C-alpha cells in the first residue's frame, strides 16, 4: 500500500483525503497555515456527519476515518515518509512547477508525484523536473469524496510503473480511473462538459429557450440516461445508422464558438459569478444555494450507495 501525502487542504484536498481514509489508508494533508487546516478540519467533520447521516458508515467508522487523516503545515513533514504525493494547489502553472522542483529535493526518485490539475498537460507541468518518469496527472472530480471518476494522464516521459502504481492506488480508494492515451487540454471529462456548455450558451444567446428550459432539457432527459450509458453506448442502443444520419445534418448547425458567449461574458464583466457571488445565470440567495447544493449532494450520495451495493461493498 502506498503512503499517500496530499499537498493542499482546500476543497479538493481534504475531500480526496476523506476518500483515501475511507478505504483504510493513512494520509497526510499539507496546508499553508493553521487557518487553512482549521477550515479543512471543519469541512471534513461536516462531510463525515453528512455521510454518517446517510448510512454510508456509522459513527465509529467515521471516527476511524478521521484518525487516519493527519494535518500539517510543514511540507517536509508531509512528504517525509510518502511514497505517493498528490499535488492539489491552485491552478497556477508556475506555482505548481516551483513546488515540484522543491519536492525533488525532499523525496527519493522512486516517489510518484501526481497533480490533480483539471487541464494542464503533464508534460508542461513536469518540464523543469529532473525525474520526468515519475510524474503523472490524477484528476479527481469535485466533490472528490463522492464522484468516482479520476482521469489518469501520462506525460511524454511517464513510465509504466508510475501509471500502474497510480491506477492501483485509485482502485484501492474505490475510484474509477480512466486512462488517457494522449495529452489533451481539458482531458476527457471537461471536453465533454464544455461541449455541452458551449451549446447551452449558444441556445441561450439566440433566445431559443429560457435558461430554465435549457437546463431542464438536460436534467430530465439525457441527464437521466447518462448515469447508465455514456454517449457512445447510447448511440449503440439507439442505432448507429440513426445517430450517423442525425450527426450528418445536425453537426453543421451546432455551436463552434471559440470564446465564451455574449451572456456569460457580460455576467463575468459585471462580477455576477454565480453561487459564490450571489448572482449569475440564476439568483443565489443563501436559502436557494443551500437547497440546491444539498439536493446535488444527496443525489451523488445515492449514486454512490448504488455503486457500493452493486459491487458488494455495502
């Protein structure tokens, strides 16, 4: 079993630590200061309580999970005994590259260094590293403790042993790793997500439908199918001749914008940034935010419980 250290105690860092500890692994989490760790600890306690309330585990197991997570503000202590390091710091290229150079002075060349980046190519991130073979991307999806998918992306110099160790660790955490054969900006998940988002923006800007109806078109149709069949399997089930014919006449009319749409650009310029600012496409009063976030969390928990039951883990 790998000895895991997570560098970054924010939203993703402590959530990933929760996943590791839930699978009986000890994990060390590095935060930049005491306040950073205090915030992470409070968020962790809240998540554990929600999961306990939803019967994912009982109070005793929740306590055991918490005991397996150690917090520190010393990066040296965080990586001292690590065999696998996962970087979960902000998406700032130079910040990440500086951290990797520091890590190479602290750990043995056999230690895997992985990044949770959501879009940077691994070869770009590792460009200044000495031991390129041990670097890899392991992109967890938010919320990291509830979403099973992790995108594993090799760099040009990542060796097979690093890939195998990464996939093995993720499977031990009961995650669903997928391996990219090529380095692509945005990897797989975000490319699919933003293709849908681009079309949604175009429909809204064109006045084709209200924002509520555009969202409803997803949540009450393809959103119901996608948990069971992805787009390629869905096409198989519907008939490839049908999907090919529709592709041939529809693709020409689909959005191909190279920048954000007019409505989105205007909202950002007005600092209407969505949930975090109180207004975006929708109005986000505190009670609305709490209700929607709770509903999404409950839905993801139910999916996770279904997965565990199907795999005989619950």
